[in-house]
């Protein structure tokens, strides 16, 4: 998958977890919890969805590495290589 | 013959808007079936049927905003003959009265259509197993029942009228069918004060459903609903508060080790441990678990944990997880995930809105140190978990860094005293020290 594909997959799952968000207006540096208001259950649901979609089981210790879309794309690209 | 009526889905719900029927005349329904979707101030709620039978006819039209207690459909019980075009006056039929208020008869759902106090439908086994709960007889506090011949009015409006000393007969109703809403009562009070003609009320409270637009959240209405319920709580419930700091290190370590070995779908959150510990502790201290209604506290025989979920965009809702004390951590976690997903999607069930016997509110990972809550009436306790943090803690003779959490109980002094409250918190502490045993 290209980084663009990973980004759009990440954003699609993010918007599914938080349906009021608009993928087009989410900034690459927006923090999932501080800026987008996800709580720990939302984060876990996102991680679960990413696991299902991309096959990457993100360990809890790595949650900070997917804290923003930009960071997540970098982390997931690395993990899927 | 059962009249299916607009249920009360919370202490201060006055009316709901029917957005969907999931049944048609001739359909067979069972207890627990979702038969309609109603839009409330807290979003769309799926409404369950509380008796088995065959749908005789639908009285309510899609899009109609109906006061709590308004007959919406007629359901013919098994073995009953088909009815003629009966006038839906449930109060006239003793057997119908039992089913006229599907969800929360004991709360404030007594309606203008009813004479005597209704009883909650006996919660026997349905699709989902329902353990026995005390039947909260609507103990008829004066304001909750309309006087004979009075115009239709919502329970909240009647309560407000009593507070303001306004006779309902003098109030002009602006709700559906001329029913009297809180705003009408307040408008009447204002006009009485000014001895002038009543100014049209600009209060949004209670009438959001009359607003056109897509089904969903009206944040102003949601805020008004929260304000109404919390004002009632602060007005009626003599709160007391107790706090305890708990060593969470054992639970934190256990959780990290357990989750490390599991795929995301099987991971637990600390919040599930909190709910389980609180539910088990509530079972041990019945004075914090139940409802205060009709002037008396009735402890519940089961623990249905209302789990406060923050709604995106603002607001809060605390749907109940039934028998939270009996669920395994995995099952409880699954129930919480499901609940949060349905809160996000706007699809909760009516029974979830009213079944709670105690509320658990947790600030999560990025909140404040402690949460001192406001009890959700008619419950008698709310336990708040602050955000866990690493802090200095004395163990033996040394100060060591540990993960701690401050747990705060808000409890109703009409139902318990500090002694019982402290026992409840001590129970949570003890249970959290053995996370595997939860």
C-alpha cells in the first residue's frame, strides 16, 4: 500500500469511529485525543479496525505513535513493510 | 389488550418524536422486540415492546411529536379477541393499564390518560433474561399525577407547576394536543407575576422535537435535558460525597500484561475494570444501588450499571449495562464497546435509558484527578473515577511511585450514610487489588 492509501484507510476508519468527523477537514497533525476528541474506547475501536483492515496489531505501547494521521501513516507504512 | 404508549426515557423527558415504526398491523411481537424509533433530546432511541401479541393497529404517525404516555399502538395479547375501533383510553381498562407505560412507569411517566398510579410491567423473562427487579410503584408524589379533568400535561410540567404554585387549569398548553409543557408553566408563572398577558416563551427546553430537521442531536436541546435532570437532582437529592485514593498499580500491570498478549479486538480497558469493581461493590452495599421514588428508597436486587459515555460534540448519556456484576470482564468490555458504538451511531434502546441502578463515570486517560458527580435521578449514587496517574505513595516505610486513581462517590443521604458509602469505596479498593478476580 502506498502512504496515500494508508492515509485514506486510516481516515476512513477514524471517521467510522467518530462519525461526526469529516475526513476532508482532518489535519495531518491533528491529535486524535486532544484535537479530535477521541476517548480511550474510540482509540481502541480504531486500533481494532486498523488491525482488521490492514493486518497490523498495534500494541498498546505504540498507541502514541498513531496519535496523529501523519504519525500513523509513518508508523503503519513501517509496520506493513 | 395493551396500549403501547410513548415511554418516558428519562427523568425529564416530556415528549418524543416518532421517526420510525418497525412493525405493521398484523405483525407478531415479543417482549423485548424493538418496535419503534423515537427521537429524543439525547438522540434516536429504539423502543422495545413489553408484551407479546399481535399488532392490532398503529395510532401514531411518523413525524408526530407525542407527549410521554400518548397511546401509539394497540397490541392484542395472545388469546384475546380482536378489538373494535376502541377509544384508546387505557385508564379505563385495568388490564391495559399495566402495559400502558412500557419503560419507566415508576419514574414520571404517569400520564394525563391515567387515573391511578401505573406499575412497571413485571419484568419477566423475555428475549433477554431479566432478573427480578423491585417494582417501583409510582408512589404518587402529588405533582406527578394530574388532577381529574385537568388538561394533558407532562410529568415535568406538573412538577414545575407545583413548585411555582401555578394551577394547571390556568395554563394554556402549547404541546401536541394542547398538552402543557414546562415552558407553558413557566410562561404562565411569568405572566402571573407581571399580571400581564403571557409572553411567548423562548425557552427551548422540552420542545426540541417539534423542530424540523434530520433525526439526530440537537445540542441545545441536549444541554437543556441535562440541565433539567441535573437541576432536579440538585434540587431533590441531598448529596454527600466521599473520596478515596486507590493504588492502581496491580490493576495497571495486570492489564498491560494481559493486553500485550491479545489482538486489539480482545483487549480490555481500565474502564471495564472500574465498572466491574463498582458493580460488585454495589452488590455488597445495597444502599447505593436502587431508586428513590415516590418518597422512598427501593434497593434494587440486580446491579445494572449506568455507564456514562461522553457524546461527541457535547453532552453525556449513561445507558445501562444489565447485571454488570455478573458479567465476565470480557463480556462487560464487549457490552461497553457496543454501547459506545451505538451512542456514536445514535442507536440506544429505551430500556437502556432507564434500567440503571447506579452510575459509573470515568474520566479516562486524559482527564482531571477526580470527578465529583451529580446523581442521575431516581438513582441514589454515582461513582466517579478520575484519571489514573503516577504519584508518590507510601508502602511500608518508603515512598514509591505508583499509579493511583481517586474514586469519588456521590450518594443520596435519603438512602445511605457516609458509613455505607465508605464501605462501598473500600470494596472497590479491595476488588481493584485483585484484578484477575474481577
